[in-house]
C-alpha cells in the first residue's frame, strides 16, 4: 500500500474523531482503501506473471540454442570420426596392396 494512502486514512480518522461523521464514512474509507490495495495487488500479480512468461520464453530459446549447438558438435564429431576412419581404411588398403605386390614379385622371381 502506498504511503500516501496510509497517511490519508490516518488523517481521515483523526478528522473524524473531532467531528461527528456519518456512520457510512468509515465504511466508505475502508472500501476505498480495499479497492486501492486490490488494484495494487492485481498490478503486482500482473507484473509477476509477465516476468514469469518472459523467463519461460527466454529459457526455451536458450534450450533451443543449446540443443542446436549440441547437434552441431555431434555433426562435427561425426565428420571427424568419418575422416579418421577413412584415413585408417586408406592406410590399411595401402599396406595390403604393398604386401600383395611384394608377394607377387617374390612368386614371379622364384
């Protein structure tokens, strides 16, 4: 509750003590103070829900970015593994060919 509302209520109650107010005046002041509190409370709740919605949206976007980065890392790792596997296959084939050529040259000489 804003501070000015508190002072306004205190001032109204102190003025009411010096004069004879109508019986409905304190009831109206109470309802007025309740309305101010309710409006302020609704504003705060609205701000909280908007903040929560914004945080949810931001966390979803962050999660999507992280998933995309993970997928990119997996693709890069897969390409590196494929490249290493291709190099190993090339080396193995070359060594087999060298061995076959050596065996063939020995058989043709002997």
